[in-house]
C-alpha cells in the first residue's frame, strides 16, 4: 500500500537509511556546481577552516534527497513541495563519512483549497553519529486516500 497523507501523523519519524560519502561523486558534484577551493582543491582545503576537502552543502542535500525519494516518495502519493523555511549545515561532511538520514513529521493538515491534497510540514536530518550535518524544514504535499473530503484547516 502506498503512503498517503493520512500516514504522515505528527511525531512520526521515518528512518531513511545510511549512506557513505563517495569521494569521486563529492568531487564531481563540486567541480560542476560548487567549485569553491575547499570543495575541489586538496591543498586549498587543507588551509581552510575545514582542514580538508569538504562536501558542498548542496551535495549533502542531494544525499538526503536520494534517501527520502527511496524511503518515502517513490512509494507515496507525493505531489511535490511548495518549499520550506529552513536549511542548515551545522557541521562539514567529508569523503568516507557514514551518514544516517531521517525525517520527522511536524504538522499535517488538509489543504483548504485543493480537495484531496494534504500539506505536511517535515524536518529532514542527516547525522554522522550523534553530530547533525544537515537539517531542513519544508512542506511536502501528498494525496489523500479518499481524494477529497472536508478540509480540516
């Protein structure tokens, strides 16, 4: 059975799995999309505040997004996202890091204007051990099982 809006109850935490940061993928992404010296140049990175090559924060978001797509979206009535209000990278990510992805449901309500659509406020996390390396709060849209009904908020 597909996950639908009704499955996203406040307080529910989804365990999205673990990924190990691949150095070549990290560098390829940085070279193409975020070529700052501490992302692409080993010597410059050693002299940076990171002390070595650090992953682009946007690459880190991509790692979480893949876990979210595999663990939730591809088996859900996902209708996209209108955006969010927070994104943070409180600690750097390095090649070889093992990261654990989770997602917590903060709030859920039916759309007032679109029957059959639920709006779910979510918090994304990636952690290396106990240390948080990525956090985001955003809204996901999911279809309801009944395709409509009375709006609740």
